[in-house]
C-alpha cells in the first residue's frame, strides 16, 4: 500500500522506472531516516498526537528497522517504493494502527531532506577524520625526509633545488585548506529541514527547534519552501568540497606515477602495491596511483549532475531531485576510499636519495648565483644577465647547506612543520568533538 493511497493503480513498469534506484540507495539512507522518524515521533508525543504507549511501540519498530538496516538485512522490493513508505508499512504491518500516526505533520519531502543531511554529516565527519590523518602522515613523511634533496620543477623542466620535505608538506597544507571547504559544506548541511513538510509547513504546532536539537543539528533551516529549494544546491557544495580533496590526491598520484618511472626512480613503492601484465612478464604497474588520479574526474561528473539537477525547476519539491541521491552517495563513498588508499600509498613509498640527489644538476643553482651577486651589491637584472651569459660558471653548491639556509618562511629551511602540526591537532580535536556530540545525540535517540 502506497502512502498516497490506492486510488491510483500504477503501471508496474512505470513504478519500476521511478523507484528501482531508490530500492537500493535507500538501504543506505535507512538508518538516517529512522533517526529522523525517532525525533519526529518524540515531537508527536510532546504534542499529545500520540500516547506514551503508542510512542513506545513506534520506537520499538523503528529500532528494529535501524538494526536490520545496519546488518544489511533491510530489503526493499518493487512495490515498497522508498525507505519512507517502507518505514510506515513496516510499522503498520507489525504494530497496527500506531503505524498510521507516524506521518502526522510530515511529508516524504522533508523526511528525505532530513535523512540526507544526517547521512552527509556522518560521512563528512569521517572524511574530516581521514583527511586529517592523511595530512598528518604527510607531515611525518616531511619530517623524516625534511632535507632530502629533490629537484623542483616548473613547466615540467628542472628549476631549483628543493626537498622531499617541501614536496610532502605541500600536500599536508593542501589538505588543511580542503578541510575548510569541507567544514563549510558541513555547516550548510547542519540545518534541520524537519517540519517543513511538503515545502509549505504544517498548520499544527510541531517543535522544529526541538526535533533539530534531538537530531544534533546546529539549527533549523527556517523557510519551509527554501528547505526544498536548497536540495541539490547544498549537495553540490558537498561534492565540490570533495573535489578539492580529490584534486590534491590527483596531484599526489600523478607525481608518484612520474617519479616512480624507471627513468626517474625518485621513489619506489613496496612490491605489494604493484600489479602485473597478462602479456608482458616484466611489467610492474602502479595501478593504484592511476586509479587514485582518475577518481576526481568521476566525481566531477557527479558534481555536474547534481549542480544541474535543480536548474529550471519550479520552486518547491520536484521528483527530479531524487536523482541527486546516487551521485551524492557515490561521491562520498569514493572520497573516503581514496583518502584511505592514498594513506596506504604514502605509507609504502620510499624516496631514493641517490637518484634524487643526482638529478640536481649545476644549472639549477643559477638563481642562487644571481642572488649571491646581488648580495655583493649588483642589481638583480645586471647579475641575471651576467650569469645568463656565463651559465658554464654556475657550479653545484653544497646541497644540505643550501636547503637548510633557505630560511624564508615556506622555503626548504623553514617549512613551518611545527606550526602545521599544531594547526592539525587543533582540527583533530574539533572534529573529534563534533563526532562525539553527534554520536551522543544519536545514541540518546536510539536508547
Ligand atoms: N524518493 C523521493 C526522493 O528522493 C522521496 C520523496 C518523494 N516525495 C514525493 N512527493 N513523491 O525525492
């Protein structure tokens, strides 16, 4: 039985077309929809729309659904429509009349928005945790190889001497920037749409602030119509935030692909990271880096799907918005996978000091020679022209000294690793607190 009654007898093929994606995706959404329903039930009790006994039955049923979903045992079949319909039918089938009361004052439109926001918050906190751990590993790698020489390139041509420390710490810092974008996406998602109903509110008093608080939202999203109109917009911000992480992982993976080529051999990866070829017995392929580099392209595709889905729709709910769920979930899951895999890749990399050092050739000190002349009183341009005419006079300088003496902020001798670590630890504590607070709120609802 559909929530919209039996007056329409929907064609089975049409129904399958409309719902078959949801039957799978909504299994992942289920625990969050249960949380939303638990909060809603509590509001109904507070308003005496249901009795204490009814409330207890509803809670029992909802918790059963939660555990079924967590164990992967909640199956949605053709006819179940979506998780929202499934929850009500489950309650009605198992607990009778009370099941028919849970939907008082809500719509699937605010229900799905609420469940999605909870899922996003949950996943983004995992993303934060994993990206901070990856960033920390880049800092550790930078510390370990702080002054190991590494050629610096511009235009893919050798430029100036640099260090493995600088290379590695650049990714640590990048991830801390990405974290700010993730936090913005988190804040936007941290608003409760519950109680906005179909998009036009309800004529009964439902304590929206309380349901928001019960679910661990920072605040309510006020305007009922805007709640619906923000669907897709906020998800697009979430995905573009994920893209910033994947862009950095793309750069890391591409660097590694080049630097592990036999022609470079700047780094080697542990044997367990390689795959072979079905035809060429000698092959050693670093597929993991190739796939890490490519994921940003897929997720950007998801971004385009999600950011364009709400375009040209009339204000209010439109069924097209349903198509946002799959690319959103895929993006969140892909990014979590990628961060964990990039962490493994980094843990299995060893820089090759000999090759790295050998690759730093005398001409790379040309700019240093210019600066030395400037220190002796020449103008920069004059010194530049002088060195440029006599490039053969430029010689290798003592690398450890050059790298350590580059003391300007952000240079090889002053990477600011300690400051970076402090900033990272602060973020680790903040993320940990958000996670504990959210878990506490949710377990209160469930217990
Ligand atoms: N599966 C739907 C979605 O994701 C749930 C909301 C359906 N609302 C409706 N009025 N048909 O959008």
